[in-house]
C-alpha cells in the first residue's frame, strides 16, 4: 500500500470510529444514528447545514432584530401582544410591535432538581437569580429568543429583558390525579401516559370544575407582553379507536360510555352497538371527542386571558392524531398555533407538515425534539430522541431538522428539549427522562460547545434562510 492510500485508509477508519462526518458530492453531511444505546443497528443519514448553501454567502446584512427577537424587515399591525398572520404564503408569529417573529426556544429552562444538579448550581451561580441572568444571556448569545414548556417562567419574567416564554397548565392531568384515587391509587389498565384504557375523561361533569380551577391561575400573565401563549396538558392519548374503547371498556353507567353510546345511536338512527361501528364512525367520533376537550380549555383560556394565544395540547403520536384530519380540523377552530412534539424521525416529513396546515388552517410549532450524543458519558438508553456519535453530530442534526421545518412555510418556531441533561442518579424522574444527553448543558452546567456553536450559526441565519427560500 502506498503512502497516500495508507493515509486515506487511516482517515476513513477514524471517521467511522469517532463519528467524524463525511460529505457526499451534493454537499450533505452523512451522519450515523441509532435509536438508543441498546440498538446495535446504526443507520447513515444525510444532513444539510447552512455552510453548504451558496446563496447564504451572497446575502448582505441581515435585518435588524426587533425588541423581542424578531426582525424589522417589514411591519404589520402591532396589537401589544403576540399573534399570528399569514403573509405571502408564509405563516409568521407577529410580535407585540408588529414585526415578524420565529420562536426559537429551549424547553425546561430551569436548573435540574437532582442533588448533583442543585449542588452544581449553587457552586457555579450561588443563587437562582444569578443563574437566570447568566443562562438567559447564554441563550440569547446563541440566537435563541424564547423558552418552552416547564421553564421557570415566574423567575424568568422578573428579568429586565426576559426571553419570550410559554406557560403550560394541566387541567386533565390534575383531574386524572384525583380520579385515580377512586381506583385505589392506580388503574388496572393504563396507557403509557397513565390514562385508564388510554381514554381522556372529557365527558365527566367533574372535569369542567378542574378546567376552570387549573386555568384560572393564568390571569396573572394576562398583561405580560413577553408571553407567547399557553399549552393545556401534554401528549394526551387521542386514539383512533376511541369510540371502540368507550363502548368496550367502560361500565354502562360511566359518563364516557353514555356519551359515546348516545353519539353512535344518533349517528346510526337506532339503538346501535359496537358491531355497527365502521372507520368513518371512528374518525367522526375522534373529532367529537377531541372537541369536547379543546372547546372547554379554549373557553377557559379566553375567560382568564383574552390577550394571548392558545398553543394547543402538544400532539405527538404519528399514527394517531398526527395523521388524523378530523382532529386537526377541530383544532383549527380553537387553537392559534398547533403544538407538536416531534420524535423518531431523522427529519420532518414535508408532506405531513403540509397536511397539518391544510387540515387545520393554522401554523404549527415543534415543542419538543432532540438527539443524544454518545460522547457525553451518559448511558443514553432512554427517551424518544435518537443517538448520534458526537456533539458535533447533534449540531448537524439541529441544523438539518430546523431547515426542513422552515421549508414548510407553516412552522413558526421550535423548542429544543431540553436545557439540562438527565441525571441518571435521579430516580424520581419518569423513565423516559432518566439517563440521557438531551441538554444543551450537562448536569454541572457546562455547555456542549460544538452543539451550541452549530445552534448559534443556524439561529442567526434563520431570517436569511427564509428570505432565500421564499425568493
């Protein structure tokens, strides 16, 4: 073997072992990924990044940023609060001053609660106020302008110039917690979200009280210009066979059974049974069932805060609600922005994203997504996000995924999940958040620099990318 071939062989071996990214002739990176650390099968996936877009090199100065992190290249009506508008075939969030805005956020922006994380926070920042100031500055320095669900919003909104934040309230989650007590502290048959028979108890009269009680707490945010909007609950199980489940599993005196039976009898014009149910009935019932929930929570939000947007209930199941036009049609009647937790794909499916907008008539925001790096020292066995070899690969994944979102013209933001890594020693967390590298910082608040640099590069090019795509 001559010297050149020997050197090339060593380089290729190094790339395979350490996850160094190869480029194909089209300018895409090729990145290895697997579902988790227990998966022995690695796949190779293509990824496009901003450094391989020639038109970006020709771009002149980017538009000036607005106060909230949008851009001053055009101005629409400023209402004093965030809203949405479709302009020239692209959806935008419009900031309180009337400027177009894309919400680039990080979810769970708060210090971790494990003993290790609390000790590290105290050692590095001394107090939580200092943490909030310094880490908000870190996010802004890397092109982020907001925070996602489960962030410490009551702390963050005290800052002089806070990030644009979101609030999550859990009326159905609260109701489920009390409902379980009726069954001796646990259900016998539950889905992974913890609901009995994977059914949402929207027909129970008691749920109406929980809706009002849970959502009444939002009134304190009603005049805050830095609030984007509200989510209600998270990843509720909107099953395609919900009609069958109501009729098969619930007792005949339960509210859910009675509602489903009355609906089916009226639809069929007779005393109907489950044997009469067809797929059209199932689809129609999902719309009826979902509307019972979404109309109640939406009404309560407008009652206690008429100024801010409703961001939905964070859909997530691809083979259930994400491909159910009936549910999206109902969602569009009540929700300002459709929220979706997007997992188990290397990149978004543009056809599916287009369907969301077509069915609902509304834009969407990706409220959870991430990929884990195997150079983090964490086991990386849990969670829905895939594994890649390195932090550099995580950054490449971020750029490619977000670029696909922008191509859709209906995406108005994304929230990386999450701010801080899981602590494997914290057994109080649910299993999916137990041992993985999901964060932009580790448990000792050290930033993953290759990931963060890639995020910064992309975030600062978002408006340039949009203008290139649209022109």
